[in-house]
C-alpha cells in the first residue's frame, strides 16, 4: 500500500512521515511537498503545489491513502480553494481513502472567518472522496509554549475572549494521523485530536506561573481594549 502525505515538509507533515516510517505494515511512504529535494529516504519525495492543481495529478498518482495537510495561507478564500483543489486532484487520481486535517470546532462559516476553509474542505471531502476521514486538531501545545515565551517578560498572557483550549502536542496529532492512514475502520469518522483538559485563559496563566515561578496574569482581548484610540 502507498501512503501519501501532502504538505509534507512542514512541522506536522515531517512528523507524520517519520511516524509512518517508524511503524510496521510494509507500506510505502510518499512525501508530497513543494520542496521534494528535502525528503530523505526511504520516503519518496514528489513535487506538489496546492496552487498549481496540475502538479497534484502526478503527485497523487498511484497513492492508496492520502493525508491532506492544509496550508497556513492567511489570504481569505485561498486556503479553502487549495483544500478543494487537493481533494479534487486526489479523487481524480484514484486515491481510495483521503484523510483531511481539519480544526477543532469546525462549523459552517463564511470567509473571511478563519474556520471557513476547514468547513469548505470537510464538506467537499464528504461529497467527493470515495472514502474519507477527518482529523480535527486542537491548538498545538508547541504554539502555546511560543506564546508563553513571548509573554513571560511582560507578565501578561493574552487570549481571545475567555476561550478554553485543550492543547495537544503536534507529535500526538501526527501519531493519530499515521494510525488512521495505515489502520482500518476509520472511514467516515470525524476525530478530535485534543489534550486531556480544557483550560481557560486564567487557568493557563496560573499553570504557567506555577511552573515557572514567575507572575503571569491573563488578559482577554476584546474589541474595546484592542481598538486604537
Ligand atoms: N492547531 C494549531 O495550533 C495550529 C497552529 C498553526 C497551524 N495549524 C495548522 O496545522 C497545519 C500544519 O501546521 P504546521 O505546523 O505543519 O505548519 P507549517 O510548518 O507552516 O507547514 C505548512 C505546510 O503547508 C505547506 N504548503 C504551504 N503552501 C503550500 C502550497 N501552495 N502547496 C502545497 N503545500 C503548501 C507547506 O508545504 P511544503 O512542504 O510545500 O513547504 C508545509 O508543509 C495547517 O493546517 C495549519 O493551518 C494549526
């Protein structure tokens, strides 16, 4: 069986490829990226650019199961179009099972809402793929660590309103994706990759203060306190 990872040279993509290579099962691993020269064996590197759908036909040829990792392109509408192009190319290339990397809390939303591209991708996947699985990730714990590092000196951790988050390690998301790709019984499932606990902003700040021994308060950003004077 040939298993493909599209968006393979990013943080998550690299982690999924190495999980797949580590696991037994006799599967071949194809890493699809705009920089295939960075892929080292035994994974096979192939060129694929979501913005050039014609490149995806060749990139996805012969692949049995494919993971589509979306980009971080901030331009409204762009990421949704990329998701649709990748799903269409995979279905056309004869990929039997498409796994789509989505985000926790995805629901019907319109651009420019951040979640709109995930909603569009999920809906298109369900309508188009011969078999599909959706893996919705929560916030990366690694991204939270970066935010903490940037906040400790000011003593203030910010967040949008009082949103709760169940941070998850990127490596755990990668392990889940690899398990879905080479396992059976996952068709038609929507999974949430989350951490064990939903923490409010105040709880996050208190936890970090306790771990580091440094004071850290939480400030919820609202329209009124972030608006220019
Ligand atoms: N949960 C969170 O807290 C959180 C935070 C940030 C991002 N995310 C999401 O997590 C996913 C991946 O995260 P990451 O940390 O791995 O991001 P990353 O390291 O920035 O990787 C982004 C990937 O997007 C690919 N890409 C960008 N433009 C492309 C294009 N035109 N065609 C094909 N591939 C393209 C890159 O592929 P190449 O291999 O071609 O370079 C790269 O592999 C994304 O869906 C992102 O939205 C989640």
